[in-house]
């Protein structure tokens, strides 16, 4: 048998076992981090992975053996005894320190061995949350026995009832030649190997018993960007990794702060605005980034990830978005999440087309959401053709709101014969290049958008019957991008000019 660790849990497996045998429910698109044991680093330094009820941190102990962080019953004693804005203390437990009885200066991330009432029998592990001067009952050297080098954001989330659940010796990050990300299920498991399968985030402002809404808008963008549960590494730099799938989107600069290891930000200005960043080392904060979350598990994946890697990621809490759902299903979700839903109309089959508040944190903080509904018979169902017109479909989703919800809106502009035209607002800089233009006949029920070859670029059209010369926006074929089709075209006859028409995308 060999012993491995899967997301921090010990597991004994037969010799010759492969990676796939210990990773359950593995998404084949997602990589995992494989960390082989390193011996050379352990001779000079001791890195400890400290698991707590609010997430993981990593501590470097410069002088291994100077203090024993183990022993029978030691972990059981490490409950949060007190905390304030400056520090948090876990204990008590007995030690052999001699209190210096005077204050010392501490930096954020310092791990201090101190005691209460100058009694070594009541010793504590004290984590410094910010630079401060205090008398923690430490020895003459200030009692700093280590420093948090990863997961410093977790320090700020501890509150009453939290505790340390395990302290694990781990390898130093100097040896990355034996650590890597992989999607290969046949990797042979070795004694002492660590496997990290996913990344978990705690979003800014969300904590047990308290929800702050100062960053509600930028956090909502993060939850939307990661809603499918994956992070796509578009760039892997020395300080961060970057997911740029949802760029060119305005995000408010709600919280400027230092970008420490494990900090998650969203860019608020520039060509990459809307991109999500996970930092793997400490760098100063800048005005163009807003802090939205903190990694509480799986920083190893972020540190080892390469460009074009995809890994599984979960942000807590999950996004609260009922738009596009049938009313009955929406009400069930609201009940399950402890939210009181106020509905404008419950007569007949209805679908949710709007909610207030619009962000997850605001809904959860207030415990109430108001739902705007529409009769299902007035919602136009469409299927978009991403395979043949990926760029045009994404622009269409952005213009209609389908980019962020399952129901979007289109303003009816002009109706004649069998043609229905819609005129969404086109933001400056949006260019619709020719894509998937028709060659022969356009079938009835086809959905299209006018491209840059014509003056009416951005006009959306649906033609009920087929046509061999003009597309659904009544433009020649070269000016027409086919983006999908309407499923229930019979509902179009109820549309009048200047109506706001609700559309719902039917997947796959």
C-alpha cells in the first residue's frame, strides 16, 4: 500500500494504482495538480499546510524543531480563542516559553507563539492580521516562529467557532520539477504524493452570519464568469493566472487592495476589463483591479497551471439568478436558499424575466427578492448556432442580456410582411464581421444579425418564410450573419412595433 493525499485527505491505495482510481467525478477537461514529495527542501526548511474551518494557509517555519506543532491532543486544542482586527489566537495548549512581558512589533502574516496572563500553560498560536505592536505574552525575541506564505486572506475570515483541523508538513515550492498539472488519468501514484483536484473561492463580503454588499456588483461578475465551474488559463505569468473569457465588460472598481497570494481580482479598465485574475505571489494593489475573492483551497493548482490549462473551480456562495426559469422552479430555489420571493403575477404558466435585487449578495443579505414574470406564451424560444457563428452569437448574447441571464430582451423596431426587425443598442466599438452568411436559400424561422458590410449593422431579424435573395434582416446575403433559429415562430404574430420582446435561449 502507498499513502497519498487527495485534497488534504489521507488515502491508502494499493501499489500500482493510477490517478483515475482516486479522483472521483473527474471532468476530463479539467487538470489536477500532482505534487510529488521533495526531500531536499525538507532538510533546510519546514513548510506546513494549516487546514482550518475557513480555508487553508501555508506557513514557513524558518527554524524547524524550534517549536513542536504536534503531539497528542494538540490539534484538538487549537480552537479560535479570541480575535480582533490585529490578530487571531488559537489554543490554549502548554509550552515552555518564557514571557518577555513587553510589546513587540509584528507584520501581517507573522505566526507568533504567545501566552495568556504570562502563563506558558495557556499558550496560543497567534496569527498577525496586520502590522501592529502588542504584548502577546511572547518570548524575548517576539515569539515569531513562522510566517504565512500562502492564503493570507483566510486570516481575515476567522470568527467565533473556527478551529485548526490539521497541520501537515508539505514540500517547499522551490522544487517544481516534480510537481505539475495533468489531465492524464494513468499517472502512477507514489508514496507521499499530493493530488489537488479543484480550487475553492470565498467571495468578498460573504461570511457565515454576515454579508456585506460593498462589492456586490464586481462579485456578481465573478460568479457569472465562473458559473460553469471552470477556470480557463489564458495567461500564466510569474505573479498570476488569468481567465479572459468574459472581457470587454465594465466592472465597477469597488475594492482596491493588496494582491496577495490567493487573492482573486477582476480588471476594471483597459482591453482586458472583466478578466479574472488569481495571484500566486504578493504584489501591490492598483486602481484598475477590484478584489472579489480569496482562494481557500487549491492554490497549488494556480501556482502550477500553464497557459491553456482548464481546472475546476467553485465560488461560494453560488450565484442567485432566477431569470429565465419557470416560476415554479424559481420559487423552489428561493425556498431552498432561504430567500422570500415576492411575485408580481402567479396566474398560468409563467417565466421569470427580472429580479430585484439583481446581485447575489444583495439578495442573500436582504433575504427577499422581487420577481417580474411574463406568460410563457409570450416568450420566444431560440437556438443559437455557436458552431458556425461563434463571434456573432456572443455579440447577440451581449446585446440582448443572454450573456448574463437565460432570458434576454429585444426591442421590436419594424414589422412588414413576414419580417420582424429588432434594434438593440450597439455599444461603441462593437464590430460584427461577416460570418456564416447564407449561400442559397434562407429557411423560414431563421434568426440573423446584419454585419458590417451594411449600414444597418447590428439590426436583428427573423423571417417567417424562406427566401432565396434576402436574409431575415432584409439585407442581401453578404450583409447577413445567420446566428440561429426560432423554435416557436407562431408567437411572432403577437408582436407589435415598439414592444419589448422576451427571448429565451434553449441549450443544445
